[in-house]
C-alpha cells in the first residue's frame, strides 16, 4: 500500500500530456524502475482530480511509446531494455550442438574477394551494387513472378525488423510460428509488437492457427517457408496453397517470408503470398551459405514496401557497405561457390538424417522430412526439457531447450540440436547418452529390445545415405 501511494504522489499532471511527461521523467531518472506497476487508472485519476479517460489516454500514449506495457490483470508495468536470448553462445568445454551456426568448412573463403573491382562509394551513389541487382533478377526474381524492387538489408533479422517497423506501430499483432526463430522473439519485444503464436507441424505453419491469428487482428505474418528454425520442417505445396487462401481474405496484412536457408535447402521454395497481395516481402540472407559475418540480405518487395525500406537504406543514410556488396557479388559469381553449395546442401542433409536415424533407433521420432542446421527432438516426459539439457551438459553436450523458442504460450517438451558439424561417431554417442538420460519409457529402448529402428518419414532412405563417406570424408 505504501509503495502504491508513493507512486501516486510522484506522478503529476493536469492533462494526459503532462501525466505522460511526468511518468517518463520518473522512468528516465530511475524513480520508477523496470517491473514496477503504475497506479490503477481509477486511483491515479482520483489522486490528480482528472477524468479516468484522461489517465487512460496517458497510459495508452506511454504504451505506444514503449515506456510501459499493459498486462491486464497484472496492471500497467514499466518496461526496461528487453533481455534477449541469442544463438551462438555455447558453454565452453562442451560439444557445441546448440549454436545454430553453419559449418565453417562449408563456407567459401574470401581470398581474392576484396580485390573484386571495388571502387570507393560516396554519398549519393547507387545503394545497391549493379552486379547484385543482376544476380537477384536472374536467380531470385523468378520465385516472386510479379512486379517488385530489390533492396539490401544488413541481414535477415535487420530486414524483418525494418519491414515490420515500416508498416506497424507498437502494440500491433504479428503472427509468427510457434516455436519460432530466437531473433523473431527479440524483434517482437524490441518493436513492442504482440506476437500471436501459430502452431507448426510437419507441413509447416498451421492453417487453423493462421486463421485464428488473422481473426484476432494480426496486421503482419512472418513465415519461414523452409528449414524452419528450430524444427527444421519446410512448407509443403499443399500447406502453402492453404495459407495463401487464408491470407487472400486479408489483403491488409503484410506478408514476410524469411527464406534464410534458400541456397542450401533440399526443399523447393513454395510461396504463401497470395497473388495480388499489396504488401509483401521475400527475404533471403547470405548468412547460412556465404557466412554470418557477411551482413547482407536481399529483400524483394512490392513497390511501396521497397520504397519505405529504401528511405532508411538509401545512399545517404544507412546503406549496406559496398565493400560487403562487392565481396558477396564476387562469391556469387564464382563457379566454385556453386560447387561448395551443392556439397553443403548434401552434407547438412546427411548429418541431420544421420542423427534422426540414431534417435529413431532409441525410439525417439523427430519431425520430418527435415532441413537446415538443426533437429527438433521431442521428449517423452512433459516439462523435462531443462532437466535434459542439464543432464546432457553433464555428459559433455550443449543443446538448447525448446522453451527458448516459444512466445510464452507453453513449455514444449523438446530440445533443439544443431547438426551442422555432427559426425557419425558423435551422432551415435549423443543418441546413446540421451537414451541413458531419458531412461525406461514406452517410446524408448528400441535398440535394447531388438526392434527395427524407425526412420524419419520422407527422408528418402536416410539410413542408406548415412553410410559410406560424406562430403568431408568422415566415416559414417
């Protein structure tokens, strides 16, 4: 009670704007700290002698500015800087199956790329390298098959953040997959958007979940068409068609497709953007196949969306460095890159399938057919993910709990395992340790009971592909 009265006494103002100014000053000076609640509207209105609508308007302005957040029964809470989770931070001393990184040996070297005809770029010059525009028109444009413009962003995360900021305001609803990419959660929190979780199954984002999100008022949808992180699933043509139908009923919704694994995916690209959709963007980063440090993503978008992005990424503001652009242009034009991409595509698929088979032999089925750098491993015991992560760490393995990839709607009993560098002995050892950790269970112990090991559906003979030597010459 004392704290509540104290907060009422500190807030001043005879109008909505003055209340907003008073609260912002208290937050900026530390008098109101992150996590503290503002007084209820009725109480503050009574203390200040104002109409409740005036205080409600002030709180709405503060929420729109990202100073506070309304949590319904939890009241109106002061926000701090979001504590965002990130990939790539594996504990030292463990076998890193948690980072989500590509295999460095499958990324092209940069020798000679910096001498690829670079000329200093000055203010006012073209923001996009002409060679990259030509490459995009040849290799990317056929996938959108409609009028568009090409913009470059500083990676896929930057692209998605800017796309949402160009069309939305704080508090808007955004439909995203659940579980979803870690950076998607960070983007929502930083932008002040409200995420609407859409379940994911073996065919990708669910149609019923998307329809529910759209009915709830989602103003944008962010979808991963293939190699979904963390589950590894890709959209099927049937599912993509059904998602297009759902989105066609909501032409006001921004559709963002984050095709992050494009060049090394084993699955074809299928599009969820409906024909004639007025606001859309296809994002393709080079991080997974040329290297995370090459901060560049192609954005193909409708004219209005492209223009909004260009306003912030033009030749006089924050364009993508032309040094990076020339390096990427050189690598994309190098015939050796195509050879390496083919090798990477086959190797990543083999390593993922290899672990799926090893897990199948202990009775743990994984979603499939999978793609990408990670494998989503369901656990038989609800709520066990954190414990399994800790137990695996004690055995020398670093993985991530499925909880990390949710929007707070539940605690999935699953772990995410990065398979990008996993060799055959490691796959067998990991499955053995996981079986020991999980212990006796109806779905476990297939190997011990002598049953035939199940294979992941749709892998097209994963067991056979996991024999012999892979692209790096490692024994399977």
